[in-house]
C-alpha cells in the first residue's frame, strides 16, 4: 500500500518532557517543519511528525517507561540524529545558536569531505549537521585519517 505522506524508509522518534515546546524550538532553531500534529481531548500531544529536506522525525512525549528525554536521564544520549544539508551549514549553525542551541562541536571540515557541527537542544538531545564541501576519494580519506575504509562509493 502506498504511503500517503511519502515518508522515506527510515525515520526516527525523539522524546521530550515538553514535546509541544520542542516542536516550536525545532522549527525556530533548525528550520524543521510540522507536517502532522495530533492532540488528545485534553490538548496533549499524542503524535507529531516534522520534515526537513527529504527526511522526517517524530516528536513525542515520555509516554512509556522505555522512552525518555535526555533531560530525564542525566543528559545521556543513546542515539544522535544526523541531518545532511545541501548548503548553508555555517548560517544553519548561527541560526541554531541564536535560538539557544549549545554548540558542542563548532563547524569544521572533515577528512571525508563534509563540514559538520553538533548542537545540543534544550532537553539535551545532540544533533549533528553536515554539508558536503568537497569530493574526496577513499584513498585521500584514508591518508588524511590514518583509517582503513571499506565500502566507500
């Protein structure tokens, strides 16, 4: 059956103590767009989805014992979401910083040809953002990093 929302194969869910505030912050800081928001009879968020480029995330509350915001578990992250930008990574970082993101890794060029930065949101989720700034061969990346790389396209 076709997906009427045209979601990609993979998506991720991110859990917050205050998911409504998270939706607003993710729009302001990262430029994500709400594509679906479902609330219950009391106005509590039941489910939401946000898009950015060709990807999407679900933003939810701590609705079960097995899901938690980093704010509820000593700021620990068990995963991080990476967002690949087409352009404007330095401006994107500035936007995130202006919205209150803590930049945990400033924008920097990487050996594999991307420029990346990492930001922590108000509840402690760490997000990474990257933009390809130059084409690098596997051999160049191995030489620059000292690592053996398999599967390089």
